[in-house]
C-alpha cells in the first residue's frame, strides 16, 4: 500500500502537476484523449501560474509513483489575475495563435487556446467575503483517503494566516463527485454561470476568526 506525502510544491514539480491536470481534465476524469495535440494546454492555465505566483499556497500530493495531486490557492484573486494578465498570458498568446474557423468544430485544445486569448477572470460577489480562490485535482489512485481534504485545509489555514476572510472555487455542473466533496467541506453554492454542459458552479466558504 502506497504512503502519501503532502508537501510544498517546487518548480520542478510542474511537469508532473501538469500531467495531473491533464488526467483530470474531463470533468474530473481522464482528459488525455481530448488533448493529444497539446497535453499541457490545461496546465498552463490551471497549474503553472499558481506555482509561479503563489508558491506558498501550492501543495502537491506524492506517493511512490510520483506526484498524484495538487491543491493550489491565490490569496487575492484580483491581484493574481492582474499578474496573470501582465506576466503570464502574453507568452501564451505569442506561442499559441488564436483559433479560427467554425467554433462548433473546434477541438477541446482549440477551446483552451481560445481561453489564452479571452481569459475568464470571473470572481463571485461579494468579493470582500470570498477574495481568495482554490483549485484541487487528484488522480484516481489518490482519492478516497482524505488527502484532498487535508490539502485544502492546509491551504485554507495558510490563507487565514495571511488574513483572508474566505475563498471560492469553480466546479462544472457535470462533476457531481467534486460538488459533493466541496459541500462536505462546508462550501456553499454562490452562483451558476453558463448553461447546460458549460455551466460552472461557483462555491464559497467563509473563514471563521479564531478571536
């Protein structure tokens, strides 16, 4: 039976963390078949900027096979997205041209490349109540042992120390297991954005002051 270790992410963890993002990139299930033309497409949005801009809020889960999960946070979402816009996105746009043609025929990779050029910086209101945000993914072999809860709680503890009052996260309506997981952790639904398969549910959790 594998032993799992939660630790602070290091820059050299990026390729393995990108792989976790890929293998969970189909609404929590394996996304590799959908991103064969660019396996790192998702990771450049959902992993790389956090390792670069929020190293103190970036954790990875590791077993004897390697990195099998991560939990990432941003203290001030607007500040984080501001840095992403100025320091991260220009490089993506320069390297990956904006897709053209009939959008209904785009591959999932093309859809993600479109997000490089038209990013989503949505933050649910009231912003002051949920200024931070979180992101977590675990490979199948790492699920069910409480590791996801432990990692999120560790990141939340760090956010509290920094003075955050609460955090939000987004989850697809199609990812029912993730929805249940967040509800058990005390997150509540804030708002739904989009329709049908594109519906994103934003959930939030307020942090209790110890005083």
